[in-house]
């Protein structure tokens, strides 16, 4: 339940500015941001096969380390690049040869320019479109050099690594990265474990697209796959199913009430079931989730 009387948009916006865009776009290089990053520790979490997850600050990273070298998925914030390189080195890896961005947000692509002297950056067409937009103030060294519309496979370290575009969910440029031999999937920010996800409406994210993407993907996954969320802990398929079910159920509640004529304020006041209380304790509050669902255009 939500007892707040604050305007949902203002509360959402303050959370958004504070946590997400903060160091990616507006503050890199400022001393306060540098101090914040100075204390970040990059922690390797073994997944399966060739794949290790790296947790630090920002979106989770996946690294594939093997006989062909290193492929990395996402790179957190630019001030963390040296620590990330050190973590890869501690795992026996060299500089990444390939860097994949799950989407354009700065907590996932902020370090691009610090890896691109050695790594070929690969991402969906719309990631490049965002990063090259002068409004986002990114340098050319951060731009993906190989892009795709629907997906592409990289054959590396003895397995097929599938980059699968998931349209208009979290943004309009998200991909899931499926390490088919290692049996590990990096979901990017279409999966917050287990919290309400962020729908970036200003980047053409949409709850209807998110639901379609999740429901299409979940039926294709082996039961023993491990899943790296954009944010949160390494997860089992059962945990991912719990997340998908909760997104389906809570979004349907909001959309049903909207269809019945309730205002956004009334739906926020009524709130979502108590069993979902934990879901609103992360980056996205219950109020922010309801607001994003309510404001998603029909696709
Ligand atoms: Zn994101």
C-alpha cells in the first residue's frame, strides 16, 4: 500500500535523477562522484561454464573468459573501469576483445570509452542512436561499432553467444545475452531481481513490450539456466519465473483499474497486494511502478 500524498511524477523524477542518470550523464568527473566510486569493490560471482558475473556499482557485468580471450557484457561507470580490468585480470583474463551493451544507460555503458581501444563494442541499433545523440554527451570512443536490428550471434570461447533484441521494454534498445553453452543468460534491465523494474518511458520503454518480451523468453529457457539480472543477485529460472509472474500480475491489476476508469492517484492510493511489499524497496517504488504501467502507451 502507498500512503504517500506526494505527486507520483515528482517523487519518481527525484528518484530517477538521484539514482540512475546521476553519474552516467551529469556528474562524471566531479569530485563527489569520484569519492563515491573510490569505495566500490568489484566482486566476482561464479555463474557457470565460462561465465562470471561481476558486481560493483551499477548494472551487473558478465564476462566470458576462455581460450579465445575475454568477452564482456556491460561495464558500469567510467570511474570503475580500472577496478573492472583488475577483477578480470584476477580471473585470468586479458583486456576484453568484445564488449556488448545490453542497453544505453550510463550504469551499463558508462565505461565504454575505457575499453574500446582493445574491445569491439557491439549493441542494438538504438543503443548507438542514443550514445551518438549529442544530448547525451558521450564521446565517440564509447560508440558501438557493430550494431544489429533483431539479433546476432558471436561464436567465442567454444559456444554460441546470442544477442537477442527485446523491443520496447525497459528502453527501445535492450538485448538479452544468451551464453548457450555455459547455460547463462544476462537479462539486462528487463530483470530486476526481485524488484519492480524500471520502465524508461523517455527511451520508449513500455510495460506492454516488457510483458511480451518476458513471456516470450521465459518459455524458451532451460530449467537449469542461471540468469544475471540487470540489478540484483544471480538468479535461478524459478526466481526469474517468480519475477515474470509478479510483473504480469501487478501490471494487470493496474491496467484493469485504469480500464475501469480509476485515476492514477486512486490506483496509487489503493496500492498493490502486501505480498509485493518487498518489490518496492529497490530503485523503483510501488508508486513509481504503478505510474510507469499507467503511463505506458498501448503498443
Ligand atoms: Zn537501465
